[in-house]
C-alpha cells in the first residue's frame, strides 16, 4: 500500500490527534475507519495490520506505526516543517510533558473500553460513569491550566501550535461532549479554542469525518 493511510474512528481522540498533526503538516492521507462501538478494531483483517486492536494505526509505504504518541513524534520528524516541537530542549520537554499529562493521566481513564468496562463489568450507571469521567478530566485539566497559563502565548505552549495542542483540542472536545464544567480553566479553553479554529485543525474535527454519525 502506497501513500499515507490512517486507520481510525471519527470519535477517537487519539485518531483526532493524528489527523490534526497530518493536517498541520499539510500531509495528504487516506482514511480507513473502524467503528469502535461494534468492535470492528478487533476484526482479524485489522489485527493483521495492528495487533493491539486499537486505533489509530498509520500505514506508510508498507510500514505500520501504532500508538498516537509514537505516530505524532514520527510525523514531526518525517515532515519537519512546520515543527510541532520547540527548538529548545527544555521547551521540548515541557511540551512533551503537557502532551503526556493528557495521554497518560486523562485519556486512558476515559476512553471507550474503560467506560464500557465500568458499565458492564462493575455495574456503574450513567451518573457514576459521568462522575468518573469528570473526576479525571478535572484533575488533569487543573494541572494543565497552570502550565498553559505559564507557558502559553495564544496556544498551549508559545505562539504556534505544538504537540500539546494536538492532545489538548481532542480532549477539550471530549470534555464538552461529557458536560465537564470548564469555567475553572480559562487559559486552557482559550488555547484549545484558538487551535481548534485553525482551518487545518477544524478539518480534523470528529463531526466532519467521513464515518461520522449524520
């Protein structure tokens, strides 16, 4: 398979991150979508491509890359401009820590398979699931608000989009969808909304993807 092929799902925030990065870089790609609600990511044909059975996966000229943090770093190295990481090594570490705060501390606790497990394995009702979601988004956003207030200059870090924004915009989208009160996070919301308003980023929104519910 030639070219760039993104295996994803319209409402996957991890796939959303990758769409953002590819769009910011101006990289053309084809999408193959797998409906997570019906377990399409566990079909044998997809497992032969991505054995972890999750999205996203990126196919490039026969090579398969999995896990959005690795994919995003690879994209930034493969297409260096515009860069998604600052030039300064200390600043790079800060941007990576902001991204990791979402990728490690918020998102894994609130993705679809975890919420399904809470419901089906532990009997949680919707109010309990919502409380769980809000708890962990709020904890992460509280820390990220301070970091953006300290390091942001329009965007999450500095005055141009970085990897931090690629993580922030999808997580902010999910927070709104989940009804999280965002009033305690004005710097975070301002940065996320500014990034989301960019034409390239808006094209990555879940609701404009070809497999989105209409």
